[in-house]
């Protein structure tokens, strides 16, 4: 790892910030230093591209313009505003932290990274971003961009997949952060990592800080950052049940013990769990359908007759799981009561008003494409 002198650090700050002042991205959350705006944008930007976030951010701010509005929001309204962004626990944690701020902090924000880290869902990076941008604390904000930029500048070969590596980068970057403009410094690093120093197809030859880039001088740019591969997401085969009655479609709200908490889907049944409940020597699609029909009739008093939807299962990948949802359909002539089933009948025209996760939207699209183009009209 390279070490910079005090003079080099000063020159790096000057060069970086001069470039940022001229070329920094004009983003809606950069129009002021309001901590609420910084916070929401940083949470939305986790695992999500800037261009995707912008319309969500603007809609979110129009819907929940203050911390108090977010704290008091109905969960359905919050989840609907977040729908499509993914990683839905981020939205729930935002509201929990807003409630903390209103109740425990009387609306006053902690002004340091250490204090901000006590709020639900705020980790070291987000705390550093808010503290530096909103409150001028000279602390680094170490995200994927910072890992990439500084590993290349300084030839840091520690594995960024390891949790302890963050501390190494924080210690290295801390004395480099501009004490007069820490927020601008951190945002400049974000912009640098999103432009000249991207993960792929980077352009170090034209980077404004190329003279400080040891990996460029040594022609080793592609070696950094060092990161071991994450394990492949676990395959999770499901059955998705499209149950239709004169009253609408059977919908279920995901509970607190499940992924996608608070969102609505068609009934989703894990194939492995079904086979544990009704074991057979050689499970097949036919035996699974028979077991599902028996379970719904016996446990829920919902007699259904299931048929398959042609085509491959609907696929959707989360960080640690890859769902494959085989679609099954049941058309009911009458509408049974849901006395023993935790769901509700929703008219087709009202489904899209509910908070729906991406996997549910994919299921609906597949069903429409398989001969039911008007099944779920858009509002």
C-alpha cells in the first residue's frame, strides 16, 4: 500500500474538489444539506443505480416531505412508495428510524457519525455520509465507490468482502478527507467511482486524479479492489397460486417472519415445505398439486382444482436467494369465505393499488402473457 505525504494529501484534495466543483453530478438530494434528504437518498442508493433512484426519491419526498410525515405514515403508503426499489427492509427501517427521531430525539438529529449510527438501519457508511454532508464532520463515507477508488489510488489489496477490511479503509481515508469540505470530498469520491473509476470499463487515463493513481501508473487497475466472490444465491422453488373467484383474486400479505414483509402476493408455497408436510416416495408436479389441493381443502376449507400455467417458472433473484415460482391456476365458480385462510379476495382492478413486490409483478405479467392480457388492468 502506498503512503501519501501531507503535501500529496493537500494536492489531492485540491485537485479532487476543483474537479467536483466543475463536474459534480446535479442530483436532487444535493440541492441542500438537509439531513433528511441526504439520509433518504443514501438509503435508496444502496444496491440501486442513481437513475433508478431519482424518480423514487422525488415521489418519496412529495409523499413524505418531513421526518414526522414519514414517522406517521401508514405502512401500506410507505411500501407503495418504495415498490419496485427492492430490499424492502430499507423502507421499514427508514420509518423505524424516523419514529426514533421524533420520539426519542424530539426531532433533533444526532450531528456525528457515532450518534447517527444509533438510529435503526444506519450503518457506518450512511452515518459517515450524513455526518459529513449535513453536519460537516470530517469523517469518511466508505461505500463501494470509496473501496474501489482508494484501493486503486493506494494499491490496497485487502479483501473488501471481509467485514474487518472496512476499518482498514476508514483508517487510511480519515486523514485524507478534507476537513474544510468533508461532505463535498465524500460526494466527489462517489462521483469519481461512478465515472472514471468504475468497476468495469473505467477510464483512468482521463481521470482528474490520474497522477495520484498508483494502479494506473503500474498498469494494475483491473486488480483492484480485491474481492472474493460471494456464494451463489440459494435456489428456492415455489408454487404461485393464482386463485380466482367472482370476488377477485386471492391475495396474501407477507407477515413479519417472511421476506417482503407487508407486501401483497398471490399465495406462495415453498415446494420443499409442502413435500415435508405431505411426504411421498417420488414427488412430482402431479403429487404436489394433489397435496396442495388437499391442504387447501382440509386446512383452509377452500376447495380448489389447480392447473398449470405453461412456460418456465417465474424467476427473481434476491441477495441470498433465487426464487423460481411455478404458476398454478384455480378458477372458482363461487366465492368461498376465508374464515380459515389469512388472505382476502381482491378485485382485479384493485390489485395494483396494493403494495406489490417485483416478484408479484412478474407473476402477473407472465399470467397476462399466457392468454389473459386484461387480467390486471393498470390504474
